[in-house]
């Protein structure tokens, strides 16, 4: 009797998992497709002015591979780069000046905002300082880009043309992250896959949709919109600043577009599992709004949707439950099929797709670790700076 109940539980759990995957496949904004690239665009008659703001903290290792690509932008209008050295101890600011010296291209200003006051995350304090400097030039657009992002020569003009043609207040591209080490191959494509599942790109651009997100490494923002919705002051406490920025713009009536990049790449290496673990765990619990119920639901959801299919397949085969094995196998097959396009986008072999349950288990552990760090009072740590827990920051309006 006990074994029969166990078999029935496996069958029903596998059936629920399969139903969840069919719903994700058909009704979650086709999140698994990777064809959302820069929208149709045409060159404007007059190119608007743009200021590029680059927050940088201890970025000397990656700056030689990224900053020259910004200074070499082939942009027909007026453009200028502001690199904000956010308390670096590795000579980031001096290196930036050296890289720009005698190179030509876009003019570069290097500035430092000092330590952020209470209630600000360091990156956003640096962005605020950069935007304040940029506003003296009265630009029409701001390009917010991270110090580890390398841009193709036509990146800026493509972003501006897309924003002007589509009437978007934000045009953001998710930079292609590095996938060189074994752990990067296992974890990085899944990171973008999970992000797209949470924030389907097609829904973000749809007028009337509440879904809003951006990719902080490459955000073209209309300057007038930033001033109107009080950016970045309105999101000064945000650890996940890119999503918060998009929500502020969309909540203020603006239009947001987000898609995958073709020639915008992150040059930051994450060679080991520990590096990737820190990248995810520093903000995972913030994504859940530091809510224990959302954490419990996320853990249960990850287990049901990603871990249960292979477990049901094996359990069904061991117990002789053909229904459990078939349902679990079908759910695993759908999961694998939805992951293949992202692996192709990252130019990775197809045999990695069936390993997605293992990767999802790693993400489950990272999320739990993020919550543990939060409740131990350690907050979100990044580049030697620990941010206060939200309930210790004060007014967050």
C-alpha cells in the first residue's frame, strides 16, 4: 500500500511538472526564444547628443579590454564619456586616463564621487555623480554601461537609432557574458535563461504590460525621462539597479525595450564556481524582496519544475511506474528543448542542455545562501563593499 502511494505521488508530481513546462513553453512570452535583438531602426536626420556614464570600482583588470571600445565609437553626433572612479584602490582612474591619452575618439572625463552616503548603493551613487556631470552638457540620451562591457564600434549609433525609431525611453541590451571555463559554460547561459523566464523580453516592450527589466551593463536612457522620474535618486537603495530603473521608467509612463546583444560583450571572467556563486548570491534574495514566503515558494518551484523531472524518470524506472517515468521524461525533454536556443546563442554544445536540472540545483543553493547571508546581517557584498540590509537603510520612498 505504501509503495502504491509512493508511485501515485511520483506520477502526480511528474504530471504537475509536465503541465508547468507546457505552460512555460506556450504561455510565458516565448521566453526561451533568442530572436529578440535590437528592433527595426533608421538613422535620424540629426543625431542627438549622448553622454556615456561608466561607474567603475577596481576595474583595472578589465578596463584595457572595454574602455577603448567606448572611446572608439563611430557616432555621427556629439558624444562624451564620463568614467566615475568609485573608490578604487587599483589605479582604475589613472589607467583610464592613460588609455585615453593620445588615442583620439570620444573625449573622456574621469571623476570620483567619494564614499556613498547612507541609503545609497555604491554603483548608483557613482551613476548619480556621472549623470550630474553629464547634465552640464545637456545631452538628449545617457548611455549607462558597466566598466567590463566592450562595445562594437557601431553600438552607440545602433542604440540611439533604435530608441529614436521606436520611441523608447530605455533601450537595453543584455551583453553576452563570457563562457570560457567549465563553470561558466554550466552557469552563465542558464543565468540569462532564468532571467528571460522571469522577465520575458517580448512582454517588456509591450505597451500596457507591467513587466519591466533592463540589463545594467548597457542601458540607453532618455535624459528627460531620467530627470522626470528622478533617476537614480528614486532607486538609490536598489541592489538590482537595472530592474529597478526599468520599473521606475515604466511606472512613470515610459517605454522600455530589452533584448539580447550581438556585439556587446562582457569581458569579466568568472573562472571558478566561487566567482559565479558570489555573483548570483549577492542579489538573489534581493530579487525575492527579502521575503521568506517568496524564498520558500522559489525553492519549491525550482524543485518541482527543474529537479523533479529527472527524479521522476529514475523513480518511475526503479518502481516500475511507466507513467511516472514517461511523464518525468517528457517534462525533462521539454525543459531541454527550451534551453537549446540559449546554448546556441552562447555557442555552446547541445549536450549541456540535459544538465539544466543540475545547474538549477546550484541556483537553488545560491538563492538559499543569499538568504542566509541576509539574515546573518552581512547584506549584499560587492568589490569589498557591503550594503546595509534594506530594513536598516531608512526611507526608501
